[in-house]
């Protein structure tokens, strides 16, 4: 019998599957903490020697189910067995699984006695050393990391690959390994400039912070890590790592005389190429990077995907390519079902789902009757999370997040809470920077918070940090967790696979969300609790099957709708903006741009999958639209998602404009007339490019949001202005009737959607075409050189000093809070740093959270400059 046969027999019905499953039920119940789950059937008597021997055999398997059983036995022995010999054996199995982070966690939690090596035999000591050597990833002469099986394979393939696609679940550690590899390329001189492309600003901030922490281990203290898309001679003169969203990458590529030639490009969450709105923008960014440097090395990262090879289809001829799929179990995840006992609304049962079978785990009680759906979620979370930290509740809307968090807060009223300085600082920040009636002001004092995508960066990051270290025990979140926020938890509570209002969540998104349960290196277990699974209207298809992401570019999906796309292209030249189809427009713009640049579509990636007859048909449909185009190629390339027909229509509008060309320019935001000019410009955009600020009554609110954001108004000031406008309306009666929570959420949403996405995208296009118009009229000198509205709107500031502060690593909130301290608007980084190091800002009335961030930036800059001084002295 082969080893593989023995492993399959062990986990089969004729082996010890019953004993393994019994241990799994027992350990799953205990993972919620003592006295949380009541059970009269679970046995606490286990044949540890037999189970651990089986686990040592299963640990050698490449089969994920076998690995999960081995991991479950090892972690149960370490966490819940009472004998040291079993705990030691469990820890050795963790090393066989190359799960050294779990072993380190066990030592930190004091589940293991110190000096394990002295308690095991000589042969096992040698084997332990051998396993560590096999897992060791060398960073340099002084530093190394111990990787799991996936990470070591990924590291080996990175060494030989020019294009690589790695796919793995959330907890596999793919980003950590790739960031260390990236820094090693810079340390060894193999890369001068590189870019990490993340789907959201939240993930940009997280990766930037990680790189600044990790670069110290590589001796790269002074390596510039930036998320600021400024491309000038100063940026390119020294090695740097850029961390951008796809939109910021386009801003950066547009800013130079020619697109910057990166040496390495890493694309995280690469499955986002299928997104309807941003997928084409991401694809266009990747292609622009490739055109700027055909030898650029690409690394694509995605969650568990079934066709990661698709991402390598456009690798240059002769390039070495690799695919690295993960089959590594790093954290034990339990899929559980919570159901109410019939007729007893406060009594609930919990079952473990294994192979489509639900096995009873035990019972638990709610503290009160759950008289609404939101209370069901809140009270289940309270019952299951009362003895642990890291409980996350998933809801579909920001409004629900606030309401469920408030109910959890109320459910903790009987608990005694000690004053916590960090929670008080967060509360103070919410009161000063957002609004005194913002609900987090009081919620966080009991360790409860909510989380959604439109929050200010500093606030969101502090919530995530305090949740990670356990000071925030309960967090209620929307689908931002699927959109690229690497926030993990111990237990996640989910009621129905929905994503927003009325939108079904795909099985892949469900499991990506569920994958947040179980923090590798921070927890041994992750619990996914599904509520009311028996209700057909809540879970119409039952529990989603564990399936991989199918990666499919948005361009490919739209081109498959060939007849619809053909009809759209044939009508596009004469179409008014009101008839523009958002989904088709992005792909139509991409195809037109390609044909305009190359003269043919035959080499466009999505066209290669069509027959030559269909490709020629699309070319013929596009050709008439291009015959009267004289917008420059640079403008077309710089504005992905906006069709060349729309750009030409805008240029024609400028040419026929009867007034002075300078009256088409925006006015600096500090001027009172600036908002009226924005209204005028937004009307032109609606007429020529796309009706993104329509209907007419929406133009002024969009202009006000853009104006306030760009002139550096804080979110608190914007909310106060919104409330003031509401009080001025004839229908206003009293402050008590104002929906403060809604106004705060709506203001955050308007900033994100209008000021940070639509306005920079379309104002950038407007100004690039206007610049060409000025050039045609021979008045280029009258076009302001510093008119970087895309950059100003992306960060919500309009002075060089504020851009410098943000470029140093401060959030927009802290930068604006500091702005009164500086008189000049054109300070450089050395000038700002000199003033900050003087310490006078400490006397300002700033929130404690802001002061802590400023101190952190000063410390980081001192660390970076210290290496330069050491190098000069040596």
C-alpha cells in the first residue's frame, strides 16, 4: 500500500474518520471560548496518540483535505489537550506542515513550554532542523523568513519567471512573500522602479505601510515608497516603489513626458479585470506599462482561481511564465450553521458543516428576544463572541452596519469597561473630525465599531488596527471586505449571500468573504457562522459551494455579446451622451483607442479570440468613427474608458466656443466664483463626454462636493455645510428631525463617488483636451502649468504643501489639520520635515490620533535618513 493509499484510507470511512470528526466537533465548540457552546453529546475523551500518529502521516500529503485534518489535530492538541507530550507532538506536526507561524503563535500564547528542542529526541531534532531549513527563505545575509509550502514554491518560481500568476486563499501569505521578493530585487539592484497595483485606496495604504516596515529588514531604509502619483525628474532620479490604484497609475503615466518604464509590476486582486466599471481601466493600465517597457516583469495575485493561466496570455514571446496555485491549509476554518430552536426565539443551535452534512455542535442562548432581522444578527454575534475577540458581522448596507453595531453596543450595557486610552482617542477623533453625533463617538468606548468603504483613511485604519489587536471586539462591516481590505477575524457572522441591496453574492465572493475568518499567525481557528440557512428566502440556493474564481476580462465578456456591441459601435459616432451605455462604452472606448493607435485591432488581446471575419467586422464598424478624429494619441491613451468620439466632441465644442478660451478654465478653489465655474464645466462634460453629473438638478450638488473637497475642507466641515443647507430649506422644523446618520453617510459617499472618482476622471479628460485647444490657438502659455486637478481631487487638496504632507505618508485628515501651522502653500518635503521636527505643532489643538500619525511619519523619515548618514560616514 502506497503512502497516498494510507492517507486516503485514514480519512475514509474504513479508517479513523469518525475519530477525526469527533475531535473536530469538540475543538470547533471550544474555539468560541469556554462556556459559550453547551453540549451534552460532544466527547472530551480522545485517543491522542492514535490521532497524532495519523496526523503525522496526513501532514505529508499534498491533498488539501488530508492537510486540513492534520492541521486540525495538531492545533487541537496544542490548544486544548492537557498533556505536554501531546502539545509538543502537535507542534511538531505544525512544522511538518511548514506552518511555523502557528507554532510561533502557540509559543507566544504560552500553550507550549519553552525549549521544545530539548524535550524531543536527537532524530526528531535533526528532522525539525531539516524542516526549518527547507522552509527558510533567505532575504539577505542577516534576515530570513520561514515560509509555508505555498510561499516557498512561490519564492522559487519568482526567481525564474518573467510573468507569474499566483492564486491562493486570503490566509496563504501570498502578498507577504511577494513584497519581500520585490524588496530583494531592489536590494540586489535588479529593479530600479516598480509598481504595486491594488484595487482600492484602503489596500494601497495597507501595502504602503507594509513595505515601509519590511524594507528595514532588507537594508533599504532610504528606498522611496510612494502612493503619490507625481512623475517628475526628482521621482525618477532615485529607486522607488509606487503603490497605486489603477486610476492613480494612469495619473502617474500621464504626468511624465513619456510613460515611465517600470522594471516590475505586481497586480493584486487580478480577478478585478472582470469588474464592469474598473476592469477595463485596469487592463488598459497593464497594457500601458507593457508598452512602456516590454521587458517589465509581471506578477499577478488573485484569490483561489480556477484559471490563473489566463493572466499570462499576453506575456511577450519567449518570456518565462509560471503558475503557482495554493493547496496549503494555514488556519483551521469551521463552516457552521446557527438556527433558532422552533418556538423558542432566544434558544439556538449550532452545527458544523462537513461534506454537505450538518453535525450538531451544541446550543447557545441569546440575551434577549431578537424582534428584528438586525437584532438576530447582533444577538447571535453577542452570544458567540462574548468570550473571545475578533467577531465580525457582515451586513449589506452602511445603514445596517450602524444599526447592528448600536444593538451590540446596547447588549453590552451590563458589562464593566475600563477606560482605554486608544479607544478614547478614537472616540475623540470621530467627534472632532467627523461630527459629534457620529455614532462611533460612543460605540467604540465599549469596543464596538462599524466599517464601510467611504470612511476617511485614518479612521478606517485605526478601526482595523484596534480590531486586529482585540480592543475593538465586535466589528460590523459591509462588502468592503470583498473589495480588497485585508482585514481578518476569528468569527464572521453572515445571514444570506447578498452584496448590497438586492444583489446576489457569487459563491466565489462568499468564500472570499468567509476566508477572512482565521488570521494566520494571529488565530488557530476561523469560524464562519451562517444564520437562518433553513430559510429559503434568505439562502435560496443553500450554502454556496466552495468554488474558485473564474478569471475573465471585462473586455472578453462584452465582446462575447457580439451583436449588442456591434450595434452600439455602429451607432456610436452619432449617439448623444444620454444614450451612452456605461457597460458597453468602456469596452468600445478601449477598442477605438487600440485601433486609432495601432491602425488595426488584430493584435488587441480580446480580439485574438475572435474569428478573423468578426475582427474585420468590428474594425469596419469603428473606422467611420475615426475618420474625423484629430484628438492627439496621448490624450486618447491618457483617458481610458472615455471614447475617442466623446473626446473629439469635446474638442469640437471648444473650437466652436464664442467666448474667451480662458473662461473655459477652472478657477482656483479658494475663489468664491470657483463653484460656478465647476457648474459650467460639469454641464459641458454632461453634454459632450458622458452624463455623469446629470440630471440638471444634480450638477450643483456635485460641483459643491468637488469644490469643498478640493479646497481642503475636512469631512466634518463638509457635513456641517450639508446640515446648514438643510436648515435653510423651507421644510426645516428642528434639529431633532434631521437624519444625522444618513447625512454623514451620504457626504462620505458623495466624496468617494463624485470628488474622488467621477470628477478627477472627467475633469482630467476635459483639461487634457482643453490644453490641446490652447495649443491649436497658439496660446499654450496661457494654460496653467500646475493645473493638476486629477491629482488634487484624488487627494482632496490643492496646494503643493498639502500634497507634500500626503506624500510623506500623512492622511488627508492629518494634513489638513496641520495646514494652519504652515503659511506657505509651496513647501517641499525637507522644508516640511524641518518644521515638524521643531515640535511647535505639538502645542496645536489636534486630535490625539492625528498627533500620533504625525509622530509616526517623523519617526519613519528619521529612520530613512539615518541609513544615508551611516553610508556617508562609512
